[in-house]
C-alpha cells in the first residue's frame, strides 16, 4: 500500500487547485465570451435596425418629394381640365371628350364626381368602369370630398391639400388590382368635382421598394449571420387573411423585405415589442439549424424583424474555446510537471527525515541525518541529530546502570544464597544440638525428680527426728520446684530458638524472592534496550 506522504498530498492539492482554477477560468471565459457574443449580436442588430430606419425615413422623404411633384402635376392638369369644362353641364360632357382631354393633360384617366343625395358618385369618366362608383363608404376620402365640394379646407390627415385641391395617398383601384395617384379639384366654376389620376404602380415600386428593400437585400447578401429582414406593419399583419390592401402604406402587412420565418410567437412578440418599446428575441430551430428572431419596435406601429443564424460564429467561438481550454490544459500539465519536479526536489529532505525517524522508531540510534541546507530542513536535521545523540547518551547511561544493577543483583543473590545456606546449616546444627542437649537435660531432670520423689517417699517412712525430717523435706521440695522451673525454662528456650530459626529462614526466603524479582526486571529491561543500536 502506497504511503500517504506529504509530497503526495501536496501534488494532489496542487492538481485540485489547478483543476478548480481551470474549471473556473473555463466557466468564466465561456460565460464572458458568450455574453460578449450576445452583446455583439445585439449591437449588430441594433445598428442594422438603425440603418434600415434611416433608409425608411429617407425613402419616405423621397416618396413625399416625388408625390409632391406628382401632386403639382395633377394640380396643373386639374386646373386645365376645369378651364376647358368651365360652365358646362355634366350631361353635355361625353366619355370621348374626356378621353381626348386626358391625352392633352397627360393623365391616365379622368372622372367627374357629382353630389347625389347624401352621396358623391362618379357621373362621367374616361373609363366606363368608374361610372356609377359611390364614395359614401370610402371613409376619410368621402369626408375630404364633402369638405372640398363645400369649398372648405380639407382637414383629414392623409394626402395633400391646397386651395380647391386635395390628393389622396397612393391607393388601389376599386375594380382592378392596380395602384393609382388620385387627385380631386373643385373651385365652384363647374357643377362637378374633377378627378384626374395617374397610374402610380411604377412610382410606388420606386418609392416603397427600391430604397429600404434594396438595402435589406444587400444586408442579407453581405452579412453571413443575418438571414432575413422584414418591416412588419403590425395592425395589418394582425388582421391575417381578412386584411385587404387599399393603401399600401397602411394596409400592406410586410412593407419591406421578406417574412418567411413565421413563428407562433409572432403575434404576442409584435404586441409586446410595441408595448414595451424594447428589442425582444426568441431562439428557434428550423431544419436542424438554430436561429434567433429579433423584434425591433419602430414608429407607426411597425416592427422590424431580423432573423439571424450565427452558427458560423458559434463554430469559430467553439473552436476558440477548444483552443483556449486545450492551451490551458497543456499549461496546467506543464505547470504541474514543473511544480512536481520543483516540489519533489525541495521536499526530498522530508523523505530523508521520514526514513530517519522511522529508523529511530525501530531503535537505530547509530545513524545521523546528513542534510546540509541553510534552511528549515537543515535546522530540523541538526535538532534531530542532537536529539538522537542525547537519547543515545541517555540510553548508554541507562545500559551501564542496568549492567551494574544486574551485576549487583547477581552478587547480592550469591551472597544471600551463601548466607542462607550457612544460616540453614547453622540453624539445623543448632537445632539438632539444642534438642540433644535439652533431651539429656530433660532426662537428667526427670531422673532427679524421680530421685527426689523417691527420697521424699523414703523420708515419710523414716521415723525419728521430726525436725530434721521436716528440714530435709523442705529442702527437697524446693529442689523439686526448682528442677520443675528449670525444666519449663529449658522447654521455652528450645521453643524460642526454634521460632527464631524459622523466622530467620522466612526472612532470608523473602530477600531471595525480592532479589529474584529484581534480577528478572533487570533482565527484561536489558532485553528491551538491546534494540537500540548506539554509537560505539
């Protein structure tokens, strides 16, 4: 099993720090780069929308200038027609005459409106399809007709007005799918309102499509990321199939560009973009290609839609990310190898110190640590060597003391054994001699007592001098008593000598047991310190 060394732990910690740092760097870089890319996309969409807005303003200004020129032309034609038809009744004017008149003033057709009840209708026209048309349901057009024929100022916000003259915006014909520029003139010199008009299809294409539409085409062709641009007329677009185009500026759902990338979210995003007045976006995919659709609110309830596909930019971005992350990984590996080499060399003394301490733990105090560095390693090595020498000296002293103790214990043991043997022999000899002596004394004493008893018995049988007899009896009694006392004393003496011998023997045995234990402890301690290998 591999040791869990400090070097190994340091390598693991360095690797973990580098991995964490690399991961954090990758995450932060990815997030930052993505935000920068999104910001760049947003700014690009914003700049593109601004360019298109300016192009639309320019186109509207150009259209306005062109329409004013056309209005002046129609005004001149209207005055010429009024001059030639001045004072004539509507019934006296034929269609052929109007056809000839339109050629003279160079207009597409001429119609004449008259009041009929609460309506204003076409009574005569160079185009027979126009005759009989009612204007009652034409909204602000009818209001303008009423004000004009009442010789009042036309106050509708649409078209162009000057004294006795009003021209409406470009609009589609009631009976054919063509766009015309209609003008109306009434100065009171005729009982009818003069309506010259020209075909405005070419002018409409020039003013509405050429400027912004051409710019949009150029942007989509030159910019790889922008796929489609469209200017949506939201009110007309929301009508869906019910929408009818009468005035292109008002009724066309798509004013410029193309709107082929339709989404379900379009309706809500159109409304929200106009309401919030800020750019909105929604990601989507089509045919396994990712797109983002931007909704840019502009004036007059219009929304500029820009569909972008930044797959190529994202591929470059991912390649850049791969390159940066790969480079970072290589740098991490190089740094790790360098740190590993430096750390391994720098921590090499640690392995030597570890091995030295392991050797000390096994009892080898003879080795010294050979580290000669002017740093902490050298300081630790010097202190370890000093500590080892101190321990070695201490253990040497202990060994000497133990050897002395062992020798003393052996000598004491030998002395005690000799003394014990001598005491035992002396005690045995003393006991045997004492017993023999006291046995003989006891025999003699018993004989003396016997003799005394015999003498007393004999004395009782002696008749004669009673006084001497009594003295002799008294003396014998005293002798007998003394002999009894001497007999008891000798017995007690024998018993005391025997007890003293036994006590001496027990004390010697206790000393011998203590010496045996001391010898055993000395031997065990000597065995234990044998593991230490000391310097000679």
